[in-house]
C-alpha cells in the first residue's frame, strides 16, 4: 500500500509535524452529585435524576460534596439546595465554576425563594428551579446543562486541535521560508497554497497516474452565517477543515484503491469552499470513490457551541491530464463541475464539456434575477389538487414562474437554488406568500370556494427566526382564515432535527396553518421525524408516481408511504399524476388527493378562477408545455 504524504506540504518526504486525529474532549459521565440538606427533597431529587438515567451520588453537606469530588472529580452535573443558603455550598459552586474551561461542572440550584435564587446565581449556579419543585422540569434542565457541558468540552478539544494544526502549518511555513500560504481561520493552505502544490503535482500527471482536484462547496452558507452569527459559523468551518484532513489520512481512503493515492492535501479557498488534492489515482472512478468518502465525512451534524447544525455540500471533480495541465485550468474545471452539481441536485459531478455551458447560463440567470422582482417579471400560477372520480378541485398550489425578457421562461429548478445562494429567496418567498393569500381573498370576494392554498417555503425563510410572524402578518393583512393556508416544506431541505426549524413550525402550526412535506421519499430524513414535526400532509414525489407501472420498488414505496400516512392520521397527495392508470392505482391504495398534468398544469389566476367556477378541471387532458 502506498504511503500518504501528510497535508500542507505536497513535496515533503517526511513530515515535521504531521496532523493527527483530533483528541476528543474529556468524556463526561452521567453522574449527578446531589448535595441537598433537606432529606425529603434529597430523596425526591434522587428518584427524578435516577429515572432520567443519572447515577446519583447523594450527600447532605458541602463538606461531603467536596469529599465526593475528590473521589470522582468529573460529575456531569451538581444539583444542590446549598448554593443560595449555605456558605460552604456557595463556595463549592464558585470552585466548580472557576475550574478550567471545558472541565467545569454545571450547577443546578434548588431554591425556596427569590433571596436564595439571587444568592445562587451570584455564587455561580448555571440554572435554577424554585419551590414547589417539578422534578420532571428539573431533570430536563439538568439534561440540558449536561449537553451544554459536553458541547463546551468538545469545543475546547476542537480548538486545541485546530491550534495544534495551526502551529504545524506555521512551522511548515517557516521551514519553507514563508513560501506556503495558509488560511487564517482553519490553518489549511489557501488558494495560493493549493496552486503551488498543484503545479508541482501536475508534473507527475499521466494517463495512468492522474492528479485530481475536488472542490467541496458547503451549501446554504449564507443561511448558516445569518442563523449562527459569524463566530459560531466560523467554528463550524473549522470543524469541516478537521474532518476533511482526517478523512484524507484515513485508512478508508487508502483501502478505496489498489495502491492508495500517493499524495493528498486539503485547502480552503474561502467562504465555504474547501479543496482536496489527490495524486496517483488511476482515473475518474477511483477519484470519485475517494471523494464520496470525504463527502460523507464532512456532511452531517456539527456542534456550534450550544446548537446543532446539519451541513451538506456539492462537489466538483476535475482530473489531469484530461481536463487540463495547469493549476488554473484544473481548478476552474472543478469549479464548473461543482456549480453543475449544485444546480442539478447531485452531490458529486465530474467535469465535462456541458459544465461550461451550464455555468455560463447560471451567471446570466444570477445577473437578471437580482432585479426580476422589482421589474415585475415574476408571477404566481396555480395548479389544482383534485379528489374524487369527478376530479373535483379541492385545493391549489401556488407555483413561482419567471419570464425573463432576455432569457425567456426559466424553470424554478434553475433559478430558485441560485436565489437561495445569493440571499434573494427570503424577499421572493415572502412576495409569493402574500400574492397567493391576496389571490385567495380575491376568489373569496368573487364567491369562489377553495378549501386551501399551498405555498412552498424555502429553508432560508425558516432559519431567519421570524417566519411565523411573517405568516401571521400576511393572514391579518389579507383577512383570510389560517385554515385556508398550507405551507409546503421540502423533505431534503427542512425535515431534520433542527431546534430552530422545529420552533418555527410549531409557532406556525399554532396559528392554525397546515404544514405539508413535499417530495416525500427523496430525502435522507428519518421517519421518526414525522412524529416530531407538526405535519398534516405528505406529498408523494412524482418520481415514485412515474414508476408505478414499471418499478415494483416504486410501487412498494408508494403503498408503504400511503399506509404509514394513514396510520399517522396524515393526508396524502400524489404529485406528477399524468396517466389514468396511475390515478386508479393510487386511489385503490388509499391516496386522497392528486396533482399533475392529467388534470391541469399550473395556470394564471384568471384561468384558475374559471376552473373554480366550474368546480372541476377541464375535461380534456392537458399536455405538458
């Protein structure tokens, strides 16, 4: 198996200070130190903490607590009624609080009155509960304190490892007389450092010994910065750098090919763009296999101090000699492929000639999109949802359309991801919501009945934290009932364990607004989230509906989704119904509503109003335009 040259020095024969796997923070055991002078309270607290899975060490005095700490210096949490009333207890709190960062023990104070609560906070208690004690609430708060302590411990360990990596980079730069360039945030080589290493590596490129560059573009970085703030977002980017470095040095990467890459390097090119350089790979298949491992490593859950975030990335891959023999050409080809991966919804894309055409169009769309809303080029069309054998209209979905004077009709799949990337999806999404609700108000005033209007929601709108207020204001301004509005969320972008998203959805649901999950079955979300999220409707993705007649797997997934939704008391809508046989199959297995070109495409509001007057869609099947 070939040896892997360490990161940061593409030519070094042996490393001076090779990066290693990060040292995890000290493991925090689930031990609760219960220091409580009142016997009955001590017994009740011990039962509650024990039921929550803590190993409880119960003592009556601060002195006994100090002795317990000498035997086991790292309890997960201390629960005490001494912090606000006992001098020794206050001293104990202060001692625990003043321990080094990452090793401090959180203190949950049990207080009988406001005086004790004030004294407990002054003594350094992390949180408190007041009499009469609710032990369920108390244990939840203890659990939260433990989680925060674990996150702090992990953060300290991550900072220490980043600092070690930064020192290693600085040492390497000094050894090379300052010729290496590094990114100040992550300690990785920057774009100039990658260029230098790539130019040296390209000397070895041949038809049997390829040099590969992969660019990892972290998706929704603007959203991440807005939601977390720069400091916490930067800590996440530092963790991405760590995972990429560790992934490149892993045995899993070495085992992916017959001989393993002969040299690897990681870099950060700015923002959320990271790079991996590989030499000695046999071709595109081997390069993609390694890149897939790295993508799996850097995708997923991260700790941003006291909050979890989930990241995904789009990756572009270019190989020398086929795609170029200069660093500039190879990186440009990888950038084009990464853009194509993002726009096509795929995770990894290798460069080919179509990548250049796709990216040129993307740039043109981005230029025109900046003022499309102000110029009045955007419109909202409405596609009916139907139910029953007579195709009676039950609802409408509001769909965004763009007719550009310069570029013509542009599908939402092309311009919506770009709008999200450049920060335009929030104002555009708000405009669509208000337009759709105002149109419902118009139809109501005309005496036209409509059960509900469905409006798509972007992840960008939810993470701002004020979307529930935006929805409430819109309902008030248009004077429509909240039960007429349904918000559609993409499973791939929204359905995940995210506290802020969950809070927003519960606030929206409390208004009386319905919530639907769009494209269900295409994402990677756990089904358990369906119980956690306030969901009313599942929309089966059209890719499964299309395969009903030809794919037993698609038919089985569709039937299982319908059965699961019915068990959970959810409505089911089948998207993309284009043939009568599809509708018959879906109806037979219990699907309640249908949407697709078998009934009608999305049409302007005037045409949809005519359908409402008839109560059904046109009798003739409307073909896709």
